[in-house]
C-alpha cells in the first residue's frame, strides 16, 4: 500500500477524533467560561501550631447562583413568604446598597487594629476581601461583589 493511500484512509479518522474531542471538551470550556464570568468564593484559614487547621476552599460562585436560583422552588412556600415579608420594608434600600457596593471603586472599607488582631475589609476590582490576622489564626475570605444583588433578585 502506498503512503498516499494510507494518508487518505487516516484523514476521516483524524476528523472523527477531532470532532469527538470538540464535543467532549465543549462542556469543560463552557463551565470554565461560566466560572470566569461569575468568579469564585474562596475561604482560607490558617491556625498556628502543630494541630492547627490549614484550609483553602475555593467555590465557583456559579454554584451559589444555582443554589439561589433553585431555592424558591425547594423552599416551603410559607418560609419563602416569611423571608420576603421580613425583607420587604428594607427592599428598596438593600437594592440600592447592593448596586452601590457592586459599582464602588476599589479601596479599603474597614481597617481595625486591636491589641492582637487586625481586621481589614477591602473592595478589589470585582470582589470583597475580608482579612483577619491574629496571634493564633489568619483568615481570608473573598466574595464576588455581584453576589448580594443576585441573592436579592430571588427574594
């Protein structure tokens, strides 16, 4: 068999493999794009000492969005109605606050120093970052700024 004949026989196989890879990788790329668009929530805890906890937990904010979207359909109607009734008097102010927090420029919001602790809350681009430093534990939490308005949209 000639090399040209073998190459002609391999071409359709290569196309099928390329198509199969595209089909199988498409959901991975779509999920990656969704995570990039919605951001991540991350929690980092580091305790001092031999038995101290060293935890890092990143969670795609997309999962929170899905949970918030599904909550009204799985919550009991009376509990959902009660939550909406409790938030009703403050709804307009909360909507304005969520929008302003999302649109505010980056900067330090809170910076507190006590005897052995330092607490700092900052807005950095599209996220809020909470940092707690003390003698025995360091905690870092990062949350997308849009999360508050997305939660309020459901209520």
